[in-house]
C-alpha cells in the first residue's frame, strides 16, 4: 500500500477545505509561538484617567487603544518580535559579511525589468503608503554610521558608503546579547497616521478645525509643506508621486466623510466630526488592504478565502450584510467585529513584520504617462524624476486623472532577485544623502537582529534549506548565491532567500513571508478595539460604519475622479490589477480568469 507524505505543505492538501484548515492551524500556532516582547518596550509613566474622548475615538499618538494598557501600540514605543529573543542576537563581526553592497550589485540589482503582470503600479504605491502608516524607525543621527568600504570598480559616489545606525530605544547593541528594542516613530495601530500624522502637533498642522476637515486646496490638491517637493500630510518621508496620489485621494475622502457626517448629525462639532472621519477612513483603508490589495498579490484560492474571512467570516459578505454576525465567532463572522485578543504577547508591530514588507522590487525604474481623454503618450520619466524634491513639480504639471490612469496601466515589478530598482540603489534624498536601499535592506535586518533565512524559517517551523538549489529552482540564481555566500546556505540573508524562492502558484511573494502575513494581518485587527469590540454603529455612527463596509477602492476613486469612469467603471478585477487600456477589448469574467492564469507565470523565475 502506498503511503502519502505525512508533513505536507498547506498548499499541497488535496482540497480547498483542507488547505483552509491547514492555514488556520498555522495561524493558531503562530499566534501561540511567534509573538514575543522584550523588556522596556513601553514607558511606565502614568497617563492618568482615560478621557471620554479617548474612550470613543483614536488618539493622535495611539495611546488608550487598550484602556487597561494605555501605552500599548503608542507612538514612540518599541517593536516586538516574531522569533524568540534568543534568535535576535546581533553579531557586529558578521554585520558586513558577506558584503551587503556586493549582494546589492550581484544579486539584487535590476538587470531587466521583470513585470509582475497581475499587479498595477498602484499596488506598488499602496504598500509604501501603508508602510508609512505602520512603522518608521526614524532617521538616526549622522554622527553614528555603519561604514561599508567599496570594492574596486564600484561606482557608488561615496567611499565608504555610510548608513546611519538605527538608534535603540534603550542602551546599545551588544555582541552575544539579544538585539535591543528599537522605537517605532509612528503608532503601531492601523489608524491612517500616514494621512493624519502621529501626534497632536502633526495633526494640528493638517487640520482646518472647521467641520472636522483636513487641508485640501480648492484645486483638489494638498497644500505644500516646508519640505521641497513634499505635500502637507501626515507622513512626509520617502515621498514620490505614487504616495502623493494616495495621500491626496484619502484627504479628499476624509473630507467627503465629514460632509456626510455633518449632514446626518448637524449637532456634531469640529472635533467630533474629525475623530469620526479618522475612525471611518482608517477602517476603510484597512478593509481595502485586507480584501482588495492583499488578495490581489496573494491569489492562491485558500488565501483569498482566508483574507476575506478576516472581515466577513467564512459565511461571507452577503450573509453578514443581511443577517449580521453570528455571535463572537471569529471563523464564522470574521476577525473584524469579534472580541479583542492579544494572544501570546501584548500588541506591537514586529521587526520581522517590517522585514517581510521590504518590497522595493515592485517599483519600476521607468514610467510612461498617458492622457485619459485621448490615450496619447504624454511623457516618460525615470523614478528619480518622480520622487523627493521633484514630486510636487511633476504632479502640478499633470492632471490627477491622467496620473491615476497611467499608474493603472503600468505593471508593478515582480518581487524576486535581479529586480531591485536601480533608481533606489543610488537614491538622493532631500537632505542630500545618497543611499543604496538594497544594501540598506540587508544591513537593517542584520543590525536589528532579524535572523537570516534558514534560522528565520526554523523559527516559523518551516524546513531549513540544505543548499542554494533547495532555496530556488533557478540554477543561475543558485550559482550566484553560492559564489556570494561562499557556499554557506546558513549565511543567506532573509531578503535574498525570500526573493529567490519560487512563490506558490498565484502568489506574488514567498511562502516564508506569507507566514508572517498569516499571523500579523489578523493580529492587527484582533488587537485593535476599534476593529473588534468597538467596530459597531454605536461607536462609528451608522453613517461611518456603513461607509467602511459599503465602499471599495473603486468607489473612492470614482467619487473624487469621476472622469475615471470609462477606465474602471465596469472593471471586474481589482483596481490594484493592471487596468485595460481605453479602446482595447474589455475582458469579461471568463476572460479575466484566463488572463490571471497566464500572468501568474510572470512571478516564476
């Protein structure tokens, strides 16, 4: 009798139901075994008694989300971990071994653009827009740097390359000890802080203090900040046209929400309208990310079902819209609206979560812009000409709808080796610092004690790889990795291993990274009372609650740019997938499914 394999991967289960069951088991194990907190992650200062305003709405700095642990997830608190603290040891002698700049040049640098096919450039902009909500380690200080001597023939303009060190929240990095806690300069919550800012001072800058609204010009554009090229908005780091479009869109959306709330509840003052606008827009952004963006990049059917179930449960959206929740059951009725639970550790985002969201290969180097009205090609620009100090000048000379249409037509890049944007490997920041972000990605993981690829997999109870050929089926990549890492498979960095992996069919990135998504996607909902116990009309108002559940990204776009109707009005795929070119044949449902099957191959090495 033939005996099957006992330890199957979740995607190897013979039915969708069994795959779903396996994923739920993985998530349960991750919740119990992969949430850790170091000492000193939060202050012990007494914040006094909770105010009525803090009970009913999100605070500017993220305090009081958990009324029993008011510092939980607040701005300035530390990152947690998804691996045991004993595995986060930073070895300064190995910090530059192998040379991270050599890794950037030989394994990461884009040789030719590898399109993702199933993702539009809007997807690339969206994930940076979201990252700016979730985490920022700060700029460090220029005086404390990690210096990387360049090899002969390296054309980088500064030798040695200098990377500003991450500043620990307490103490310093010590060899042989777990890495110190590092500070999140943003709130840890999914609270749209990239739009509103983290902290009252930044929020005050963007508010009008009239009818709850935030500042938007009469021309529908954001005001300019005092940073060259950058809009007046909540988060102003690493700015470029893609995030500029999204910041503008959701500033307009906030004001539209406030108009609807004021009409329905004329008794509400400016503060009440503003805080309800924040609640509603942050909820809508989280839902868009969970049921539109993520299922577009993780297209395996079992993951799509699971991602939608986080908001609607396995009974589905139609059932919930008609009959509501079936008690507090997370599986049947969704994580959103269930009971708050922090699981094995108090809530915070984690250093490993930051690592798996390093998705710079999504960004193209070359950009073409087209007229929505005529379809004609308007201009070509490099990414360098769309970022930093050049952002606002470019946007001011283009119609907003033309930029959205052009981003919708363009494909994002595949998350794989040899596809890192070269514009980001020699990026000139607004302050004049030149940075190779590919080198930076490698150094940051090492500096912050994120385990290397094999150790990372072991921490997630995934099998270690014994050779480069086991990491990737691409023989050329395996050969190059062997050369760079001198045949030491245990030295392979997390970023390199994840980008070398062949994704599960339909997915846009590695299964190793997917495990952290399986854990943290639902955790960010489950720990947040405004997505659990307080996700109800009594807190959001009926207008706000319905706005979250009844709107999609397409609705938001068409509300503020109705001229996009010919491009996306009858679009049946996600707006995060490439848009059809106006004048071309429109794929029906059957045609769209066939196209997905074809374009998924773009992810395969």
